[in-house]
C-alpha cells in the first residue's frame, strides 16, 4: 500500500520521543509540542452561540421531534477552544500514531467564519490549552485568524506551544498566564527504533520496495547517514517556515525569533520579557482588552460559553 507522502506525515510535538507502538509501515510525523497532549480523545469543540444564532435541527429528548434552537444575544465574544493536538483529521489515532488530536482545523475555521458573519459577535477569543499539532493544520487556523476582520485575542492558559503558539501568534494580541508554558518552537521527528530488539527476538526484516527511499524511517530497519540527511533537510524546511511565519505574525525580527526557537519553552512571565506574549493575565484581562478595543464598558463584554459535543451523541 502506498505510504503517505512526507508532508502528510508531519505533526507537531515537543522534543521527546514517541513511546507508543508504531505500525510496520511507518506513518510518522514531524512533532512540535509538549509531548503529552491535553484533552479528551473523542470530543470536538462547539459553541453555544453557534447553535443559538444558527438554529439547527435537533432531536427532541421528548420523542425525537425536530426542533430549532432559538436565537439569543446574550454574548458578544466567541470563545474557540484550541485544546490538545491540532490536526486536519482529529482522531484517537492520527496517521498510525496514538494521541489526543482533538482540535480540527476545519471545525475551528468554520466556527471562526460563522463568528465573522454574525452581527451579534464583536470579537473572538482563542482559548489555548495545547502543546501543538500538525504544522499544516496549525497554519490553516493561523491564516484564518490573521485574516479575520473582527478583533482576536489568544488566551494561553496551561500551554501554548509550537503549532499552538503559531496559531496564537496570528491573533491581534496574546495574553498568557504567568505560569503557562509558552514557546517550544522547533521541529522533531524522533522515533524509537526496533532493530536491535527484533534481532534479539529472532525477527528478520524483509525489505520489498520499489523506490529508493520508500522504507526510510521504518523503525524495523536501520537509518543510513544519507537517509538521515534527507529527513534533516525536511526538518529544516518546516522549521524555517514556522520561524518565518511567527516573525511575520509577531512583527518580530526573524533573527530574534530564531534565538528563541531552540525547541525550549518558558513560563508566561519569561515569554513576556522575550516578546512572545503581550500581556500576563486571564479571561478578565482579555475582557478589559476587548472593552478598550471595542470602546465599550467592561461589563458589556460577554464571553460565549464553550461547550463540548461528542460525535454520534444526540
């Protein structure tokens, strides 16, 4: 079976090797993030205001009659959760790897599009608790945020690393908890080799391929220096692209971004000193930012309540 092309195998994770079981034909990823993603593996974000302002047919709990949710105007700031792993295809198993890839780039873009079109919504807050995700998915969300007409705040709570930080960098401002974990800008595609273990257990790898590099990265075979150089080439390309986009989004000299992009992360207090975030605080700090931006009293800034829906449940 055809192996996925390299770009489709990229994922973002912080610099620690993946410990799970990998398939025989490797479907592995570029990883930038914290390592252990946060969140529930089967949930996807939705928003009360999305359903309130855009009535949808739903099954009634009293007999299955189709009903529509009535309009509501009790909130004016959409809250979009960016939780755990960001991917184009969120699932409990992404391209052969176990992990919490819960945030769908397409879902986030759809919700953001609805917020942009909704006359009752005055701004968007990205509520970030994520160690990252796939670079393409993170880039898709970042582009949508950057092109949004309404003001956007990125609120980093527990973590905003790597791909999640790329998303945050596209917002108009970044607010982070002083104790949050921020940064981890870098790329890794480390993996656990099975070669010695297989030999010890009497297992022999039989290579049958058409294409010189078709089995490159398979954990059941050794990696040659030439193959390692091939992967390093791709790592550098993704890394440089990420650094460039963060530099543009943050209006920060690219040399300064590169100095910070060593794969390490830092608390929010240090991230503020290094220019990775704009302000320390939480949701109330975001409320004050929106009030000033929209020229309205603080008490008129109402955040929509994020909810979670489980696919297949009524």
